[in-house]
């Protein structure tokens, strides 16, 4: 029996349902139908777009906004100016040369010629068939609507667009350094997000994204010799061929056919990307739950062996993430060679391909993990970049430990290098709060450490605070509760509170909204003067502003160990003993206003070999040197 495309599409949609436990939650819906024709000689393309926009908000909308990302790749754009003014511009986006003894960095965008720039030009914009007023401001199209869109109503926008693919500079582009013809990301007019905070019509300066959930129906006409990897499900695979056709099907194109039209459907996503080249190899394997894993890469003898080896590793990664977070909800994922590093998109990623196998698996692990932390849990990357990058880094690092074990990795704390990067940022005095908008960090290096490293530590340290088991349960619950919606930092914090029972607002505030640091120290270890009991007095001090619960290890000279737990009263909760093999004493809570805390050990000082604050190393104490006491006799 044959089923229509619309029937199959509708069936897929039934499986992907937005859910969010927050009372009154709503999100907009933007359903795209697009057709475009690509000229592979000029790298110019023409397209049409129909967008059915559903206003699920309580607001009446009188204007809408679209992203025109390719306009950033023009001399004088905000992206260009930012490259010229920031102290440490992205190395991929600048040219370096010497003038005398001085090294000069020049924005690659600033020297683009008219046939090298990127652009999106919009014409014939209509709302429900009537011409609307539009205005282009850099990378944003401002549209004054013909008629307001009332709450709980729909409107249909149609437009024509002409585009030119820029030279490969950042993410999108043509003719990459590895010879990939087309990396088509951020290539179409994309409506801006409108949510409970209002419009997010941010100019494109080179950082992060925030998109509207919707269904995409995309047709791409391109030279018949080009193979495409893309978001979505290819609908006409037996007409296209290129390795997509069903087993045993022979695909024959009419001799006079110059172009093929590829038809993709992508249900319940907030972006659509694709890559294409006339020398791509296409491999396919089946992963967990019948998911098709596609690998599309250059026919280059230097990389083929590693790309073949990558394929079973990707299947292992998919299994790990399914078990650790929750089931991947789509039935395909494509790893496509292209771009300028690695970047996540709906149901696919574009990565550079000339890498060692560990590097190739590592970048794939990170970008695949973004499927969960951004493309199913669609946080606002521009405002909370630490959530998608940090959470992705955390889970992909765990996955790499299992899929690609590294004997050189610190086994006691596999995230030690991540902690060290954070400590270096703090010591450098340039840190900004994680609430800083992604575009407005003073330094690229600080943005990177804050989003990737400090974002990772938000989770590893949360595991210290509430216990690792509760942390992993929180991640699963978060995915279950908020998939296909736009969760916020508070949503994750509340999930952790529901799972553990702890109050955690203090942690979210201090770690993400300030640059407060954690610094505890052992101030004094002395006989407490009670010669009958022979006990020892320990005085701790809080030097940093951020309060924490404390795990204390006391190691005696007979090599026995006793632990002490000092609750943080702000939590109104006590963590379960993470070291059940040792005796644990739960002490009174240490209130934040008290700079010191004193407790007694029921053995004389002479029997103590060492005392350690946080033996796990998961608490990001910026000065670990004062976390230890060691007997002078040792």
C-alpha cells in the first residue's frame, strides 16, 4: 500500500509533541514551505517561502521580524566591525600578517568582493495575500503587518528571496578549506522568536541562535552530480539516488536532466540546514531504535579510513545518549563534512573532516549531544549559552570516556581540565556573569570558558551538591518534561529541586548570575583543651562569597577514614552519604553570614594524618591549597 507524503508527515508529527509542565506555558509555531534553485557556478540561489505562523501568545502582534543571516558577511556589517574591534577575534575569521614587528589581524569579511559576500534579498512580501511594508536593518527584516495577528490565530506570510552564499568564513559558506562546495546553514529568511520575554530579533554577530518550533517542507533544486545531506527525511530517495535509494532499486535519471530536486520534510524542528558537494561519499548504518545514521563526506583518501571508523562509534554514542538522557525522537541523523569546525543543526551536524579519529569522534560526540541540549531542549542560546554548550560538553565528555577511553585522562576527576580552564579565567580577572548575552562578552576566550567550561561545572558541581545519582535523574527528568519546548535555567533548577528535594535557588543565582567564587579553607587544627576526651578542634573559614555544603575527610594515622558533612542551610536539605563505606557525621549547618565554622573530632590531634575539604574535587574551589591539613609528622 502506498501512502501520501502528507499522511506520512502527519504520522511523524504525532510522535513529536511539545510538553511543558509550567502552567500557562505557550510557544509560537512557524511552518515553512520552501523551494529554492541553486546555481553551483555562481553560488547564487532563488527561492520562495510560505510560512504559516500561529500566534499562541496572549499578545496581539502588529510587527514581525526575520533573520537574514547571510547579510552579516558583508564589509561594514556588525559582524565585520566586531572582528575589527574585539581583542581576540575568532582565528577562523581573520587574516594575520606582520607590519614590521607587529602582528596585524584583518577581518576576512572586510575584504570580500561583491561576488564573494553573502546576502539575502527579500521581495514580494505578503501577509494573507496582501502586500506588507518591510525594512532591512542589517541582518534583520522588519515587517509592519497589514493586519494584526490576534492571540490564538494564524496568518500566512509569503515572500521571494534571492541569496548568495558567502566565502566560507564562519559556519555557512562555499568552498571550505577542505574543498566542500556548500555549507548551507542560516541560509533562508527565518522568523525571529517571540516568547514570554517578547521578540528576540538579535543581529547576527557570529554567536548563537534561538528559533521557533515548526515543520519544514523544503525542495532544493541543484546540479544532479551533487549529493546533499540535510535536516529532515528525504521524500523522493528512489528518484534521487546518491546512496539514499532503497536496497535493490536502480535509479536512472533522464540524460537531459541537469538538476535534481531533493524534497525533505523535517517535523517539529527549529532550524533547517544542508551541505552539498559533487564529490561526496554517502554511507548509511542503522543505530539504536532503527535510526538511520548517514555519513556524507569527501571522496578523499586521506580521510576515508577515519570516516569509516567513525560510523560504529556514532552508533555507540547514540546508544549512550539515549540511555543517559532519553530516546532520540527522530528516525535519522546525518554527519556531514562542511563548515569550519563543528556546529549542531536539526537532525544533522556539519563538521570539518580532516581530523584524527579521536578528534573526529570527539566533535561528533559533542554535536550529536546537541540534539538533546538545544535541538530538542531548545534553550535560548543567545541568553543562556552556558546551558546548551555546558550541558552538551558534560554529557559528551562522559560519552567519550565510554566510547573512546583515554588512559591519559585524570581518572579521579575526568573533568579536571575543565576546572583548570575555569580557574585560569577567574585568576585572569576578566570573567563576566553567565547572564551576559553571548554577543556581549569582552573577549572570545572568556565567552568560551564561561559557556563551555563553567557551564559544564554547573552540572559536575551540582552532582557534588545533590549527589551524582540525583544529578543524572535530574537530566532525564528535565528531558522528559521539557522536550520540544523552550526551557529556561529556572526550569532546570526546579527539576533538580523536584528530583532531590533540595532548595537550589542560591546556587543558580551565585553560579550563573554573579562572578562570586567558592573558596573554603582549613584555618586551624588544634587540641581542643579537653584532655579527658582527647578531641581535636577544627576551624574552617569561608573566603569566597558563594556558600556551599562541605564534605570533609579525616584520615587517621592508622589509615582509617571518617567523614563529616556540613549542610548549607539555604538548601533546607541534607545530601545522602556519598561514601557509605566510611562513618559519616552530619554537623550543624554553616550559615552564610558566619565567616568561620568550628567542629570537633573525637580523637587527639596526634592521631590525625590529614584533613581534606571535598576529596572529590568536584567543588570548584578557586584555591585548593588551603583545603588540606597534613600532620607535620608525615
